[in-house]
């Protein structure tokens, strides 16, 4: 949560003078005790004297209720419990929520930053809509093939508004529910969804740390990505072994029968004392953990994943659901992050959706992340706040022109 130091609040209070009617002002001490105002000096007919701070007693009766409401709202939204993080090298180097909050606060009144933020936010929402549409198409294909139950209804999601909350506060809110559930006493599955920019990745990392340190859980963060890559590797390998295939041929490789065969070549279980996925077929014999950064990321796999993923959503979802169930039953706590279209098919009452009541923050966070990453490349450790601000300003000028 962003907040301000006492000195910053003082400056902000002074800046609010422009909202007052034109007259000669006399600023009183912020720590002076004043007598209650008479009824004709109150801001509105339903307010008691103590409901609003007495900032300018000699001019109080001159304030319109509209202008007073603006001042009261702005000061009430200011939190003195913590200080705004300075734009230091340490803050910049963290590249986390503290960094983005400091940058967002620094550029709060910048037209260029607001324009860049809007462009970033619009782009994120557009990509999210496109991704959701593609995923839904894959799910619909799986339903038509009979791979997924068309009448499946997931458990209800619990909405968590992350506005103004730190990753730790969001994680604690989720854990408050988790610890009261059956899953809090052993293994379990926590599903986390939300639009890009709501902090899913950071929340998952914080949940994992807290569950391991505070609850002494064995935690696994599951992703369907490696399963899609494994099926793609098998499909590409199958094409290489066919005389009538010239490279990867999706029409021949991705038939219903072949996909069932490829998924049947994947086995999830305990290997070498830990859970893993084994690829065994078409001459391949790998453990995913051993080839996830080599064989599964070669160009012939990477470039064909979108094509394979579109028609294997159902198969991969069912494989993942079974794997996650096995780990949960073995006492492992599984954190599953993804889109609702796919994670809906994993049974668990611990389902959460991260939301932002102020959607503009999605774009502001992404813009701040880009500025921080760009500026960090231009400064060296020990850089002054002035040097860091200059680097950020330069990045903002460039990105705003491109937006």
C-alpha cells in the first residue's frame, strides 16, 4: 500500500490551498487544538464538528461543501503509517511491488506516465481477451470430442481485491481461508486466477514461502506448460518418423487417436523419490524435470506449441487434474495458477480470483515495471536519486513516444 511521510503530507496539504476561495489565508499549526465550530461554520447540515479536520479555522466558513469534500477526501486517503519508498538504487534493483509503487507515486501527476499506463493497460486487457478466446476454443473442441464433460461446474471462486494491499496481505487473506478448510490440515490444492497485472505470480511465490515457513508444508507450483511441451515434442517426433510427412504436419499428427496415444505416453508419479512426469514412447525416455530447459525448448517444439495447445486443452487439463490430485492425496500442497477456462476442471474448494477495483493500476504497474527494468540497465550500484530519476525520465520519454 502506498503511503506518505508526515513531511510529504504537509506539502500535499499546502498544495490544496488552490482549492480554497481567493482570500488571505492564515495557516494554523497541524497540532493546535481548536474549539468546536458553531453550527453556521460546519461544512454541511448532517456533519458533526469532529467529523472533519480543522485545517483553516479563520477561513472555514468560506469553504464551499464541494471544495471541502475534495480536501477531506484527499487527506483521508493519505496514510502516515509508512513512508513512501525513495527512488534509491536499492528500491530500483528490487524490481518488485515496492519498486512499482515508488515509481507510480513519483509519476502520479505525469501526463506522459498516465498516457503510457493507459496504452499498457489497454494492451494487457486486449491480450487477455484474445488468450481467453483461444483457450475457450480449445475447451469447446475438447467438449465436442467428448474429452471434457460439457456439463462440468466448478466450485465457486472467492474474489480478492488486491487494491492497496501488499503481496503479504493478499497471501494472508487467502491463507485465512485455506487454514480454515480441510486442505489446511494436510495436502491440498489452491487455484489462483485473475487478469494479467493483478499479481498472480507474486502472490503464488508469497503463498509458497508462507506455507513452507509458517505451516511447514511441502509445496509444489504446478504449470501446464511443460505438459503442452511434452505432447508437442511427441507430435513433432511422430512426424519425423513418418515417410509421408515433410516436417510438422498438424493435420496428420493431431488426430483424436494420435493425441490419445501421445498423452498415454506421459506418466505422472514418483520417480527417484519425487513427483515428476515421464515421457516414454516413440523412442523417447525422459523425465520432464531433466529436459524442461533442453529438449522441451528446442525450436521445433517451441514454434509448434500454439498449434498443439489449441487442440489438446482437454487432454492436458485431465492429465494435470489427475497429477494434482495425486500430489494432494500424498500430503503435498499444490498451487495452481492459470486461466479459469482450464483450471476450472481441477476439483478444489480453494479457488481464488484476484481483482483490482481500480483497473487503471494494471496499466500503471506494467508501465512502472518497464520503466524500472529500462532504468536499471542505465545506472550502476550506488547511483544517486537524481541519477535514477534522470534515467527513469529518459525511459518514460522514449516509451511515451512509442505508446
